[in-house]
C-alpha cells in the first residue's frame, strides 16, 4: 500500500470511528430520554414506583423524605376497618355512630348530625371514594374508643407492616404537625391493602356511590381514564400538596405508584400517568 493510499485509509477509519461515536451517543441520549421522568417542580415532591409482583423499586425520588400524608391516611383507617371485618368484630351492616366531634370535622365530609349512624359498607365507600373526614373520625372513635387511641393503633400497624417512618395522629389526615409519612411507606401500605384484603379491594375501584338517596362522587380521576388503574387514594392539605397512591395492572404486570406534593391535582395526575406508562412495561409479569 503506497503512502497516499495509507493516508486515505487512515482518514476513512478516523471518520468511521467518529461516526460510530456520534451514533452511539445519539442512541444513548435517546435511551435516557425514553427512560427518564422529569420530577414535579415542588419542594414537597416525592415519588416512587414499585413492581407489585417482585417488590423491586423501578423509580424513586425523595421517596424516604418526610411528608404529610393528608387523606392517604384513610388507607390505614380502612386497613384497620378491614381487619375488624375479617375478625368478626363488625359486619357490613354494623352501624357506626357519629359523635358531635366527628360531625364537626371539616370537609371533605358526608355531613352528619351528631347521633346519626352509618353502616360499615357505606363507611368503607365514604372513606375510599369521598374521603369523608367526619366518617374517618367516627371510625376512629368506634374502633379505638377515641381517635387519639385509634391513631396509636394505626401507627403500631404501620410499624408491623414495615412503615418505619410513618406516625399517625388522626384517622382522617387533617392537618397535624406530628402526622408524617414517606412515599416509600405509602407504597408499602398500598401493596399491603391489595395483598391482605383482595376480597375488600374492589371498594377502591368505585368512582361514586349512593348514600341516603344521593350520588356521591369521588376524587380519583385516573379511574376510568388510565387502563388498568383500580385505586387507591387521593389526598390534599395545604402542607402536603396533592398526593396520590395508584395501583395499575396490565398483562400480568402490576405496579403501585405514589406521587406526593403536586401543585395541582391536574399536574399530579399527569405526572402519575407518565410514571405508569414508562415503568409499568418494565415490571415483571406475574409468575415469571
């Protein structure tokens, strides 16, 4: 090979090498774009996506930082109510009295007068669908003797489930400086509800229910919109921002995802949809 041909070949190889580097860089950049999610721009933001079949964390951001649960709290209130049902301490027809204290809880609420009652089946729907604070307080008093004692029972159950960073102070999630949790712990609770109470889990899929002749609609806008979404719970107080725990299953894959600290319900829901569509395909199908 003469000098000119050798020089030409060297130039060709360098150009080819540079082309390959550019091509690989482009593919890598595209891959990152396809597998990354832009966090919500909020100091209250926290999120996690867990493969419900394996427990593998598919995504997390600030997932172990302390946050206010708001009405995600009612997931634990329902957990203890489901336990009472399964233990035979109450039935779906059991009437729960509403005290003056419970009736005075601020919205969201059903709007009871002191001395009225609500059966357990309607109670579950009022908590899961409407996130009724008056009903949550009534459950706390009924099962715990007082809401304060019930909150201690909730915290003890949280520890038993592995929710080491959660403390409950009331049954509703209404503002309390001492009531804290994490996105990680809320994912544990969401998975525990489905795993331990599959026969009660259907309540979380309801978008509305009828009570005292009135149709009462819920707050979970992903139900009926996102394919495979079947619950669990929304939540909001000013200190927490807009929170959401969602369970989604398709084709044998299932995830539980938590988003906390949204500036609006709309932005929270949009971010949750983004997480679902990106990470559900990465979950392991059941039985694999």
